């Protein structure tokens, strides 16, 4: 069974304090790992997709990396507007096209 | 439209009633997905459409749940004889349907079953 586990469940940082969010996965034939950001009352907003181990993607203060067992979302010098729930999802191999999501990491950046 | 549109944004219903949730995908997106997000849980995949066909219905939790898509565009998720455990946010996403597709989500419909 495909599984995605995110840690920590919640993280509180001071503005400017860098950290990393973890996404561990077990999947049969990975066809993509996705990071989304979700603000309260809104749908998930796409951030990154990674397809193979060693791949990295960057956008502003965020950087996503991928290994064969996990992905990290590194946040450098975060600002209060980076506060959100960050979701990790995998697209398994085979014919299935639905994503399997983790429960997310609730990130709070304090000014 | 510019993004995925879902309606209504909120729906309150009584146990045992039927409800219909609507999703209008991004123009040109051939693939459409329904997910459910319950309190404290991750997003749970329900069903996937490619065009008007649903090759993957594996996530539908019971036969009270059904979905259709017409004209390769708008989709409706119907829940019959609603139960309290159906209370959740129902999210719709669409994608181009290519091999490396990215799913773009709507804001969701918050369903409350009293």
C-alpha cells in the first residue's frame, strides 16, 4: 500500500529561522512527488514536482529535494507570509492517477 | 476560467438527504479529480476522469457516492442519503492529463451533515 508520512505535524519558527520539512514515502513505482501549500479555507496550491532521486527545485525561499525514500522542503529565512500547511503527495506507478497525500505540516512563522 | 471553480462553497444538509457538488475545471484540462479532506486527515482520492470516462473509481467510499462528467468539462459529485461521517471538504482538481501532469485544485466545497 502506498504511504506518505510527513514530519513534524506542526512547526513554529521565528522569522528568519531556517528549517526543513520531511516527507517519507513508500510507493510502487514513483511517477512524481508533489509539494503543495494550503492556506486556511483554500485549496492546495502547487509548489513543486520532483521525478527522480537527486532532483532539486527552488522557488524564492523554498527548495525541494528528493531521495529514493524521502523528500525535504527546505525553508530559508522564512517570513510570516510563509505560514501555511505544506502537503506532500506521490503519484504511484501503474494505471492509478490519483495522488496519495500525507497529512501535512502546519508551519507558523512568528514575526 | 482562470482556475478550478467549485460550487457551492458551503453546503449544510440534513442526514439522509442527497447533495450535488459541482466542479468546473480549467479550460482545456482533460483530466479531473475529486478528493475528500476530513478534519485531521490527509486528502483522500475519490475518483478520476479522463474526458468523460472514469477509469479509476477506486477511492469512492461507498455506493452512495457517484460522479459524472459531461462534455469533457463540468463534473458533479453526488452523495445519496448523506451520513454525518460524510462531513468534509470536497476538493476538485484538474490537469492537462499528460504524463507529467500537475493537478490544480479548486477552493473546495465544505459539506456539513447535521
